C-alpha cells in the first residue's frame, strides 16, 4: 500500500500524447492537481513510453509530491516508477509492490469487481460511471445510490473514487454517498479556463469550516 492520504481530485489525462495535452496537464499540476492517471489507448508503444517519460519528468519537477499512475502496460508503469492503474477486465500478473510511493488501483463497475480489487490489495478503486457521460454513450449511469452501495462494499479503509460525468456541482452528492474523491476527464482536459475549473473542483472537495 502507499503511504499517506490520497488526494481527492484525480485528473484522467486521456490522450496525453497528443499535441498540447502535455502542457495542459502540467498547468493543471501548477494549479493544484496532485493526482494524475495517464491514459492513451491509441498511441503507439514507442510514442506512449517517450511521451509518458517526458511528462512524468516535467510533472515531478513542478510538484514532486504528485501521485502518478499509468492506465496502460504494466511493464511500462514499472519502468517509469509510477503506479499502475488497470481496467476492470485487466488481470493482475503480480502482487502490487509494497511500500510504493505511487498508488495502484483498478477501474470497477460492479460490486463483485470491487471485491476482486480489494483481494488484490489495491490502494484505491475507481467506480462508475456515476452520471451520463460522452465517453459511455447509450449506457445507463450507476447513479448515487449504487455509488453508496459500492462505498459500503469497499469499506472504510478503501478509497472509492467516483468517475463519470462529475461536475463541481455534483461533487457533494458523491462525497455524501461515501466517495473519497472524484476523477475528472473532460471537466479539466476540455475546460475553457483550466485555472477556474481546477479551483471549482477543489472548492467543492474542501469541507466548509465549522462555525464556532
């Protein structure tokens, strides 16, 4: 397991090898994002590794404490010394590395997949999609009630990160359901004003101060 509390905002850096996306990701880190999952399912293996290596170096230079994981080949994640995020249908070939600094997790869509992920010893679970999203056209969202069931299944020691159609206005509902944070793709990667978008999510994820 990783040491320390995981950040509550996750940037899903989809298509990070495409022109200009690396700069947006680095800017998001400058603005306060401290957890990134790199993903690019269409990139050639050599481009994927080169782009990931360069981007990881830039991110660590800006904010060394940023948690980074790769949704891609396990061996590449090991070479980059980042966490490995696997799809719900992706088998685990070896036990997660103990004492690692980067989180390792799995995408899940059902309660049975959550149970499997817990048995594997992951650090976190992505669960969704919670709301309608363009990345899953025609598929019914799980909704907040199923998210609450997922969080109960995971237990208090396993962070469940809600994903899918998460806007700043929907963050509180996810937290109330028991989620430990939210993962965002288009809300950050396609935001017209990245600074304002990061700030809106961070504000929504920050609990209000209790009045005396």
